């Protein structure tokens, strides 16, 4: 066979292989991008540090510049967001969706930015500022302090699909709409790394609370020794949920033994709340559902009520501490319950 024929064959073969390998490489890149996209979509939490630093008044006012009646109201959202410990990015995102970017009749005529309905066509407020404050207070009292801190957790209660007052079936679009605005704002600050620092406000760590022993001087029912009871006891059925009183980081989750600083507490959890530089303690549990180093959210179930350690019956012993290993204060006025 002549050399030029062999050369032509080899040349064509090389070109053919180049096309094949090139196609494989392109396919790998596309597949990798698709996989990255799918992974990002599956793990996306729409979170950033926006509201804890970057979402300042100027930035928010730029966003609100073309949002109907909300133009120039950034200071109001931020002021009441700080007052009630609610992420202003979350409030603005909900307000934008509820009012069609500040143009709906409800917000223009009733100063109602949150779609608050009551038993009628919607609550009316004398000023837009009062309406914004009412919306934020409602979110704080009925959602954030109950551990409902993201659109995914808020939606079933705030805009339930199939609700009797949702005749047009718009609630099914609520989650996507709110999250869409959140993306424009940069996300929730509460989902950022700093979210575990806490909100600065505690919720009662059990359902249907029944205080059986207060922050008092008493005779220890197990040892018979006079002592100061350093927390609140909530009498509860064994196996009842124990909830984190606020966002935080679990420092201790173990059976307390003598010499550890937690002797007598039984199965005990200690959570650090960096925002207000305090710690909360949950003792005598039958089961621990978290581990040291774990980040927890307000309202998250962290264990089950029990009667381990120095205990005469199933209850949760709850403490608020100013120091990691001491400095207990009375939780009753903090939680808004009556001690005994």
C-alpha cells in the first residue's frame, strides 16, 4: 500500500477519534453541569447573610424603589424587624407577594401589607407603618417564636392550599412567589452560618406546660437536703417532646455523671445561644435526639421527657444560664409563665 494512502487513513482515523473524544468531553461537561445544577437545586436553602449585615437601609430602598406604596419604607421594615426579631428580608418577600409588588387594593386602601384577613375582607390600618408593624408582630408571635422560620415552614399555616378564603387557589403559588423575592433579596439571614447564634427570645420548651416546681428554695425531694432549685420543672407525660427554646449550638448531650458538672441531671442537653451569650439546659430526658456540635433551630425537637437522674417522676427540668457552668436565672418571667 502506498505511503500517501496509509497517511490518509491515519489522518482520517485521527480526525474520527478526535470527534469521538471531543463529544465525550462535551458530554461529561454538560452532565457535570446538570449534576451540579440538580445538586444545587436539591440542597438550595436560599440562604445568605443578607439581613445580618448586607441588607442595609440603602440596599433595601433600592429594591423598593419601584414597588408601589413601599417606596422609601426600608427604615420601617428594618426598625420593626429588629424590634420583633424577624428577618426583614422574609417580611419584604412576603409583602411583595401578598400585594403584587405594593400595588394591590388591600395595601393601597387598607394599609395591609401582609394579607391579614381576620373574619372579613382584610384588616385595615390607619397608616402603612402600622400595617407593616402588625404584619411583623404577627410573624413574630405566631410563626418565628414557634420555630416556623422559613417560607417552607410558614406556608402551611400562613397560606394553606385549599383554604376556604382562597377561592382562586392562589395559595399554591405562595411558596414559589415568596422564595422568588427572597432570591432577589439575597436570602434569609437565619439560614446563614450565624443562624445558630439565636434570636434572643426563648419559647417554652414543652407543649401544654405545667410548672410543678419553680425557681425557689426547697427541700430536694430525692436527697432531702435544702437547696435552691435552679430552674423550672415542667410536669409532662413520659416521651413528650422537648424543644429547643431558641436557635443554638449543642454543647452537651449525655448522661450526666458525678464530677462532670451535670451529675444528677440524667440525660441532659446544654445549648449555647451566642446572640445573647446565654445557655439553656434540659434535664432528666428519656431520650436524646441531638449530638454535641449540632446546630438546632428554635422549636426543633431535641429529646423526649423522662425521669432519669435525680427525679421522682417524668418532667423536664429547664434552666437559663448566664454562664456555661452556672449563673442560673429564673426562667419564668423570661418565658412568660407563672412559677411555683
